[in-house]
């Protein structure tokens, strides 16, 4: 059977990831709530078409490891079990169906990578290209301090004066945090991190043959610059920290490989030069934003959300139901217990690990954490001890960097578990990890 439809719908699905065009189908709660509604996204249609074509093709004769099936089966079983404890069972069932689709999508991505139907380099190229496009949108939003009318791509209506729009205050003036076509600047920032790490791959790989290509190097450097600019204008401190820390970690690991040392100097000098340009142009915005105070709302409210998560995990160890944390907390007045009295504060717990524990229970969270830790330990052991071709080492290092950065983001926000683009990013990267790990 031809694999062309599988590849076509995969690429369309991947391209659609940053674009959040959606339509509301159903509302479970009496009053509108983002987390109590059913939406149909354009990316949903492409994801289902990709899965339908992938399932029609025979799977690779190389069987996946038992641990993968245990994780998927056990995690889905516990997520499904949480439906019985949910206040809104249909809402939990809807989120369960979405979770099944996401897990199957990750497995299908792993499968087409193992079969070499798609190449990792091409996936990274699409991510880099998409991130550059988002960065251009971001810069335009920053210059205009409003949305650009790209509603058909999922762009929100933006203004520094609009209620609910993310902004920073510098010298008494309000500055819009850029959204791109994402529902929030933090989600944009996570996507830009994936694009930035993808551009690192091309910055190294472009000189793999030993032949210098000035134009390709210049294009990659320009991509790194634009994506870095987009990251700055998203004003996501978590992304800034994760981007800097992950980059230093990446340099450390590659420096251990003799084949990369000469290229590391060029790479580091390039990043430092870009850093100086951006600091000189936008330092007046970066330095005030980089300051963190325990009493600022972004910090104090996250502490309150975390306390709420611990409370739910302890009082409901079997979970309150998949996708039900927000509606359960509203219905039972739990937000008020932690000083979250305003309607706009009734959001998911800003930590996916506490959020998962509160929704599908402590056991479900344990399965999730054990599997993630197993992946990270396995990957870092490979990076530290395994001797392999430098090109394969680079590919594996980049995908591990992406995965670790997303897990780090999960400590500060909820979108990897609750919102469409965040979910797609997480399961896409997990599928890439499953499909590209070099064999021992």
C-alpha cells in the first residue's frame, strides 16, 4: 500500500500545529468555560486523517519495547478509570478520547520515523520554518501593539488595554506580550524553543560534510536570530530560563564529542553575537521583565495553584476525573480556599504533574512520572556513554533537549495537558523520541 497519503497528512498536520483555528461544538457547563467545552480544531481533522491512513499500513515487524505498551496501556487505563470519579462524566470521556488520539498519534509518528517514511531532518526543518513565521508575526504584533487580523489562523484579538490579554508593565506603560497565532504567549514560547533547538541542529549539521556553505549558514543564523527575537517578545521567563539552561547543557554534552569541538566554538560565538545584538536593542524590556518577586501575581498565583493541586491529590487520591479539575474546583468552591476568588483566576493548576495527579489520581501520576524518568535516564545514559556516529549523536541530543525543555515547562504551566497546541507539541516530541532512539 502506498505511503503517500500517510506522509501528506502528516506534513499537513505538522504544519497546522501552530494554527489554532477552532469552532465551539458543545458546552458542558452552564456558563462558558474554556476547560468545560468541546472544540473542533482544523488540526483535529488532519490528525484523524493521518491516523486513518497510518492504521491502514502494516506496522514495522520490529516490535516496540514492552515498557512502551505497559506505559500506554496502564496510563490510558487509569485515565479511563478516572471517568467514574468525574463530576462531568461526558467531559471526562471527551478528554479521554482526545488522550487516546494523542497517544495513537505519537505511536504513528514513531512508526513512520522507524520506517524512514519521513526524516527527522525534515520535521526539524518544518518546525524551524514555522517558528520563523511565528517570530515574524510576533514582531509585527509587538510593533503594532495589537493583533494583525489573522483570526483565520487562530490569532487572538489583542490589545494592551483588553482584559485578559497578557502584558508587562515597563516604566509605568503597558507592553503587549506577543501571542503569534497561539492562545497564550507561554505556548508560543514553548513552540519557539522547539524551533530554536531545531535550528541548532542545522547550525551544526550544515558543516558535517566539511564543505562550507555560506548561504545555508547565513540562513540558519538568521533563523536563530529571528526565533530568539520572538522568544524575547513573548516575555516568557520560563522559556528564557529553559532556553539558556538547555543551550548551555547542549554545549557541554557536545563538547565531550571530539568531532564537534571545532564547531562548538563557532556555534557559541554565533549565539553570543546574537545575544549581544538582542540585549542592546531590547535590554530595556528584558531586564525589568527578568526580575522575579514572590509577591507578584504570576508567582503568588502559581504557588496558590500548586497548593490547590496538593490539596486535590491528597483529598481525592483516585482523581477528580480527566479534564475535570477546573469544573470540580468551581463547583465545590475550592479556588476560594486558596484566595483565587476572581473568575479569570479559575484556571487549571499551573503544573502538569500536580494537574495530572489531581485528575487521574496519584497512581496515574506515578505511571506517568516513572515512564518520563525512564526515558530521560535512558537518553542521558546514551548521550554520556554510547559511542556512535556524530550525526546520530547530534540528532538524539536535539530531540532529548526538546523533550527535557517541555518537561521543564510543565513545572510552570498547564498547556501541555489542557490546550490543543500544547498537547500536540508534547505528543509530537514524545513520538519523535520513540521513533528515533538509536539502537544499542
